[in-house]
C-alpha cells in the first residue's frame, strides 16, 4: 500500500485535470472535492473511482469546464441543467443554491438533469448539515442490479442520502444495493469476504464472495424487495422532478452512466425549532441510542460518527494508504 500525503494527492489530481485543459480554479475545487471524500474515509469514491472519472472525461462523456445553470424556477423548487459537467462540482454548486432557497422559503429543492456521478453523495447533504440544515438527496444510475425476483439488470443503485446538523452531524448514504459497487471493490482489492451476504452467485445462491459479485453483478437489493421498490420509485421521482434521464434512458439510450438525474433538498432547521431545544432533542436521541446494550458482536454506532477519526488517522500517519494498483492507475493518467 502506498502512503500518499493529502497535498500530494491534491497535486496529482490537479495535474491530471489541468492536462485535460480544465480551468485552473475549477480544477483545484474539483480535486479538493475528491480529496475531502478520501480524507473523510470514503476511499471508494475519493480515490478508487478517480480513474473511472477520467476515463469518462477522455471519452467525452464528462465536460470538465461546463457548469450547471437554472432553467426553471418555481419558488422553493428549481430545475438546473448541469450540461454534463463534473458531478462533484454540480453537487457543490447546487447544494449552495438549495440552501439559499431554504433560507428564503424554509425549504429549498434543486432538481438536476444532465449531471454526472457525484461520487460520495453524502458530501452535499453533509455540507448542509455543517451549516445548520437538514439535507436529503438522491441520484439515479444505469441499471446495475436485478429487480427483486429478476435475474438481469433493470434497476439502479439509486441511493437515498440524508444528513442533519448536530455535534457531530449525522449522515446516512444508502445505496439501494446491499453493497455499493465502490464498497464491493474495496472487498475485492482486499480479497476479503463480505460481512453479510451481498448477492447471488451463478447458481442463484446467496453469497459473500465479492469476486463472484464483481463479475456477475447480481447484487442483492437492500432489504430485499424493499430496496428494489425504493430504487424504482426514486428513479420515477428523480425523472419527474428533474425532467431528466431515467435508469432505462441512461442504460438503453445513453449507453453509460452519464447525464444522470439528481436532486438536493435543504431544510432550514432554524425555522422549525429553537436552537437550544434542537440541541437538546438531538442529544437525547443520540444518548438514547448509544445507551443500547451491545450485541454479542459489533458495537453501536451512529452514522457519520467516524469521519473525524478518519481525518485524525490520516493526519497522524502523514497521508492516506492507497492500494498500489489504484495508485499506479492514477499516476499513469
């Protein structure tokens, strides 16, 4: 494993983006977005997916210098066309706009069409939570998972993402597959079995083998039929709210995961509850959960509580450990 300093990772990303004629300020901001995700522990999207992102740039699917623009305003709801620009920048720009709308209306929503993979979707609602908001988001994808009871790919991973202000903020980023492809890749690279069953093998039997699932892509929906249903209805909502591409359109018409549909919702919590009351209620919920009697294995955790630990770990180590195969791919770009 290569130990790569945060500054080196930022510089390497910028080098690669500038070599592809990206505007300097935009390249720095985009690189910082990837690095922040990695530094906060999401290696699957902050590091492992960067070569995939660049491959899409080189194919012309992602346009590095395009920015999102508002094309329809309906009070607290706006539709933005992202013009196939980088998903990370689209998410950062549109999350700011959702918060501006929420400050004005109490709630703000931005539907985004013609966007691209925004990597860790939790980054944008976490940005909201750190500024005192609650955030909700989703994105669709190409068909990467069988619908419940099916064998071939007909539904997307279509995560539901939520965060709320707190000390620290709470963030949940749930792919509708039991394991996202990013997490699956982590287990493939580590050559370790999944902690719980993640899908079906070639004989239709449940398996924890990440290598089998990486090849046949028969991922298990989160919550079985519930995750399958959630994925489908989220795709319907994303398509209707944004006026953009659906999972079938991305899969059959676009032929790849670009031009996706996304939405971001910000809720101004200063308008819903007094600050002291809010702090007390969030603490009560947190303390109540953490007072659980531990099970025989594992420990009780609240989503997002490990982020500061990852940052501290990387600072102490002097960088982030990156799988040699992935680091070699990045430095060769």
